[in-house]
C-alpha cells in the first residue's frame, strides 16, 4: 500500500483479517498498530518483493509523481487497486502500465466494517482478481459493482459523499434537540440511537420507506405536524436532489 492516511489505514485494519493475505505499507508519517503490517517510511526502506498487489492510497494529485518510484517493487502482472477519488482507470493505466486496474470508492463507515464500496474493473482484470478485490472490500462492508466511470461517479455522489450528508443531518437534528432542552450528551444519544434503530428497522423489514414512515405517522399527531414542516411542500426532497447533483457534478469535474 502506497500511502496510509485515514481511509487507507481504516481499510488496512479490516484487510489484515482476510485469510491468506499479508500487507506492507509505505508512508513517511504512518504508524500502524498491527504487527501483521510492515510499515516503511519511503521507497529506500522497502525490503522484499516483488509484491503481487499494488494499492494506491495517496492523494489523487500525488499519484503521477509518487507511484512510478514504486513500480520496480511490484510484479509486472500485479493488479493495481486504487482508492484515490476521481482518478480514472485510463489515467491509472497511463501511470502503472498495462495491468489489471481496480478503482474502489469506499466510504468512511468502512472503518467499522459497515461501509459500502463501489468497484470498477478495467478490461484487463481477470475473474480471480475481481474476486480478490470483492473479498477485500467485503471485509469492510458491502460491495456494489459498476460498469463505467460515470457509474462510479454517481455512486460517489450517493455513497461516497453520503456519510457527510448524514452526519450533517444528524448534527442539525441534535441542535434541534438541544433547543428543546436536552444537553449535549442527551441530544447525541437520542438522535444517534433513533437513527440507528430506524435504519435497523428499515433494513430488517424490507418495506418501502414511505410505508414505514406512514406507519409511525398518526393522523393529526405530532409526527404528522413535524413532517409537514420538514417536507410538506417537497422542500427536503428538492434539497436532497440538489445536494446529490452538486456532489455528482464535482466528482465528474475532478475526474
């Protein structure tokens, strides 16, 4: 793994438990608490190889300058798996050469094994390599495969950026709870437990979300009054559409 920042380290903490695989990471600032991962500070420190998988986890703008220095340590037919946002398979191939390339878009809940990751394979990726990538990402949560770069851009707008949207909505909900007289700790517990329980209920039931919403909305009751304020005129729906479209547009621009 080249680069071991927040997302890279989060994924690595899940991958070390995948049977039959071992990892080395290169990052001048990284320390990794698990002794199963060998950490090097730079290319000059690398021992061993050739390695049979290249994991690209540096910032997108650094890839072209940094990755070529490490290709001599990678087997010629080793796949390259990139978690760098906005760097297309075509651009990656221009840097790492003709080999299997897997683009992965994870999201932050991967750090607790509850993420959802988008996978895109180039046309050189074999079935065995695809299954290895699936196994790795399933260790961090669920997996959605897409067929095109645009598909991964759309995935990014929903699942990649989604945790940020959810955190912001939860933050606003907590602020509202505090306005009703709850302290910080009480507001956090009330909101997070309510969200967690609601999501678990939706996941287990398999019912349409509108049906579940209606099931907790009594005629002329408190929930109905709140929902009319929240989205009675469709404002919330329009805001969510604008939010995801803005994220999608920016993702396309970055690519």
